[in-house]
């Protein structure tokens, strides 16, 4: 058995989980310290002769409900933002037609008009603003404006879909529509025949919005056709459909190199922590967590890592997809604390799993880490 810590890299939307108490330089150095843990480090003699055991889990049920307003079609006109390309023309002046991209600061430059801040404006408002700006150069100009490319409003769908990536949000789009745009979910295949075994873990699938989790029951939506879960997508949404065969456990919180740990069978709490560089000095190692399952009804085990390290109790066995969380601050209410951890961990896992696709599309650009709280 071998464990190797992988790195958290980058993502192009404003999801930045700061690693408390660490500078950017320190984080960079920590990511360079990733190492493999050899089998010899995991034998029973190293931990007081005690073999590893399964965690003592407690099921936590949150019963989160979808706000019915999220399943109603958005209304109102399209509002322009940075990255949009506009097709503009002064009426009856064909030579004035041009496609112009809105700058990152929201300013639009067209013809001889001075720069106009169009961020958040409708097409009608932009048309009127350009007509006013060009009034001194054209006689009572009427300016036609259309969206040629919707670059500012887009969503991400990654994981076990046929065409993962970034998609423009040009019209009202439901979650089912979004999955369809990505070519649909992958299924196991033998030749040309689709088998019964799906490859998507709907229990762990997530929808991230504004740095939080929308409590969609993907199983109810996909398997049972429950349209009360079919929310409308908003700009910046991130959909992640994980594999039923996860290749990693995720060691997050107050550890030196938080991130996924790739493994073969036989992973344990101590070997995973070692691969992540070990707990930081301020970590609360007596109340670490192992979280298993989805974000809706997870199983949670509280583990005294200090006891494991001193051989007072046997090491804890892990499975693929488990989250190991080492807290930085004391906590008292397990239910509330786990709910907060799931938001941070869900974001970090989804980001990491989708990085290969995002890097290939050139859409990466913001460093992500997951520190303790």
C-alpha cells in the first residue's frame, strides 16, 4: 500500500479557501514538500502493535430542503458583464458594425465613443448609452446591440460526464439541462452495450453556488425524476458528479499540505495524515473527524489522533472518498460543526477533481487551499 499526497491547484471562479495563518509563500513551500509514505511506516509495530479498525461512525441527517424559488424560471433581461462580446451597429451605417468584447473592468469601447461602463446593464440600456455618446458624430444615431458571445455568465460541470467543462449561460437552464449540455452522465460500457452499473456517485454529487452548497438530492432527481430538485442554474455555479470509484481520501483542515491523498487498498488515518505532512502545531488532534458518504446524510467519526500516535488505540481504516478533517479550533456541537466542514470540504474536493479539465480549457487562474477552522 502506498499513499501519495496530491496538490490543490487552481480554479477560475471566486472560490478561495484561505489557509489560516499561512502566507502564500508558505503554502507554496508546503505544496513542494509532498512525499510518499512507504508501507514500512504503516505496520502494526509502529503503533504499539495494534491493528487498524473501522471508525465508529454516527449518521447525521440534515434534511435540507430546496427553496421552491430556486426551481422557478428566472425572469428579467440579460445583463452584460466582463467577457461578453457585443455585436454593435449604427442603424443604416453598415460600415460601423463591429463585435466588441467588454473589458475586465466592465468598460466597453466602440467606434469614437468614449469608454462606457456597461457592467450589469441591459442591452437596451447599452444601446441608449451608445446613442447618446455618439450623438456628436452621427445624426440622431440609433444603435443596435446584440450579445454575440455570452462570456460573463457561465457555469462549470465536471466529473463523470461526457463533455466536462465550462458552458455559457445564454438562457434559463435547469440542472437537467446543464447535464444534457455536457453530453449526459457516463455509464459503464462493454463494446456498444451499456451495462447496469453506473459510474456516477449521485450521493456525493454537489452543486456549489456563491461558496455554499445547494442541497440538491441528485439521486431523487436523476433516478426518480423528482422535479422539485431541478433547480435553475445561475452564473458561476459549479456542478460536480464524482465517480463511484474514488481514488483518494481527502486530508483537510489544520495539516501541513491539505489536499487529496492517492492510495491503494489499506489506507489508514495515520498514513493519510503522514502523507499530508502531519497536523500543524495549533491543530486540535484529539477531535479530528472522518466523514464518509454524501453531504446530505454523512457518517461521521470523531478520532483522537494523539491516542493513535501514542499507541493507546488502534489506527483507523479509511475508504476512498473519505474526508479526514483536523480542526484548528475547538468545537462542541458535532452536527453544526460538520455542516460547516462539509461546505469547505465539498468545495475543495470538487475543485481538485475538476482541475485537469479546467487546465486543458485554459480556464484556471485562482489558487485554492483548504485550511482548518
